C-alpha cells in the first residue's frame, strides 16, 4: 500500500494541452470587459495552441496531394497519409481499418449510411446526425429505458425479433446529458445477433479514451471541431469491406483508378477506401490539424483529462444543486459514467433568456435549445428548450464558480438588462456590445445543429 501511494504522489505531472484564446476578454452590456468563460465545448472547441501552431507551420507548404510531382505536393501527400496513422493510433484502430477523412461526424455517418447493406437500428436518445443518417436504407428506433440495463434488454429484444439488422449505430456519450453507454456490451449484443456497430464518438472523443479494437466495434466517427481542431475535418474509421463495395460518397478526381467513355456512357474503375470516398482535393489543413490534436490529446486522454473534468464536474453538480428552481436533465438512473456536460431548466425562465443573460451580463458562453436531439428533449424536458453547460480543457474552477453564482442571481432576481426575441433568439435590447470585431459587417445567424 505504501509503495503504491508513493508511486502515485511522485508520478511526474503532465500538463494539460494549452488552448488558444484562453485569455480572451469579451464585452458586457454594461460597458465592461471580462475574461470569456467558455462553457460550450460540446458544440465546438477552440483550437489547441499546438494545433494552431502546426497549421501555421504547414501553410507555406500547402499544395494538392497524391498526383503532384512538385515538392509541396509531395510534402502534403506525406502529411495527409501520416495524419491517417495518427488518427488510427488515437482511436486504437485495428491494423486493417481504414481512415476516411470527412467534413465532420454528420458527413462520416452519411458516408457509412451509403455503404450499409441492410437496416440500421438506433436508440431514441441520439443526436440527429446518428438518428437521421439511415433513413434511406431502412431504419428502426429503439426507445431507451429508464436504466442502462433496461435499454440493453430492449436493444437485445429488437435484434432478436428483427434478425435482418445490419448495423447498430449508437452514441458513446450523450450530447445533452453527458451520460455514457457501455459500448463494449452493446457491441457484444449486436455481434451476437449478426449486426455490426458504429460508434458516434463526437462527444466521447474529447473526454475519454476511444478504443475501437478493444471495444470490438466496427466503425467510429468523430469531428475535429469537437477535439480542439476546428479546421473542417472529421473521420470515419473502420472495416474496409463495406466501404470498398459501396458507391463513392463523393464521385470525382482522386476516387478513381480509370475512366473511359464507351458510346454514351462513362465507365469508371473506382479505387478502394479510403480514396474511394475522398473525391476532389482533400482538406489537407483540416487533416493535419486533426492529427496534431490527436497527438496532443493522446498523452493525456487516459488520466489527466478525465481527472481534470471529473473534479470540475463534481464542483459543478454540487453548485447547481444549490441553485433554487434548477432541474438537471438525465436519461438513466444508473449511468456508469458521464462526461462534463450538463443540461438543465431554471424555474420558469426561458432557456434562451438564461443563455442570453449569462453571455451579456456575465461573459459566460453556454448553449440553449434542443441540441439537435429533439426526441431526447421530448422525454427529458417535455420538448422544451434547455440550457447546456459543457466543460473542457480551458475550464477552471473559477469558471464553474462564476456560472453557479450567476445562475443563483438569475434564479433569485432575474436578469438585470432588458431582453427580447430578435431574429428568433433572445437578445439584449439594446445590445451595445460590438459584435463585429473583424470589421466584416454583422449578419443574423440561421438556426441549425452543432454537428
């Protein structure tokens, strides 16, 4: 026992990766400025400093890949292929798995949907990206139970009753509540029924170790902008056979071995995956950024990141419990683990008003809405909007305390400023904050999802 304790207390400390913009200050409606408190990591994460530096290093060498003889083209080709290896290592892929670069998780799941040779089953708690991708190839939805155990039983019963299922697609962690599912158990259930498994790892990847081979899962999808590489890349990683047999996700240059015109038809010989599904010039900078993030996170994702977030999450949950009228959302009574993501309703205050006030009066960024998971909000919050807080690498204890104090004030006395719904969203009226720091002109945003 003594030796073990000594080993723990003397293990060299590993610092968490530095995040770009950690000291960013933002304006408040009262005319002041404050350090930005970013509690919206589940939507998009800022870039790691190492990722931004790597992209800056790569930029002078930028060139088109695979078919160029020029020096920059060859450098970028090597960069892209090395990025595949870095991603495969980060997700612990099998040696024969392929890494296909996509735009994001939604794009990756859409790619796989075009390759699945049969119906897909999902749970009703999924993000829309996982819930909607399979509609053209046959899709069934299994309602989650009140417990993880009941949910696994329901999935097992569905697969036994409908043995034609080709794929089970499931989230690794909820983007609404942070609750995690036992992926390895789901894989065992699906494989016993002859189905493969795809894991939507968008919300799990920044918080816990991914283990494609260890889980036994067949496919995995994630987005770079969720893991501190917001440069427009995502990946689908997994078994090559379905991908090699499928029609190309995006037909075009780079995906073909040969093209010939026979009469009035073009006959095409397609390359195997991953090139088969990467038509056109790939996003080399996005792939390089994603790989750089994987290299940085790989050294801290097993221990330091979970420890950092669990300590902050415990502080957050304790603080939220003390806020009058605040109710947190959950799916299961027995979730084995959860990421540092919490959604809640605050009394009778509209979620959009709470989020707007936190931003305008306190410099705190959170998300409000139904988080592209409408069926889940139907069951957890009667279909109403909620507020979501999601912690990440640049979250500090002071950020959690600032949020809890602000929520306590809002619960007790409401907002200090005046607000109204403008262009479909709650906003300060008037809003004296300059919203165009780049001098490009202000334009209203459009509603949409975060994947």
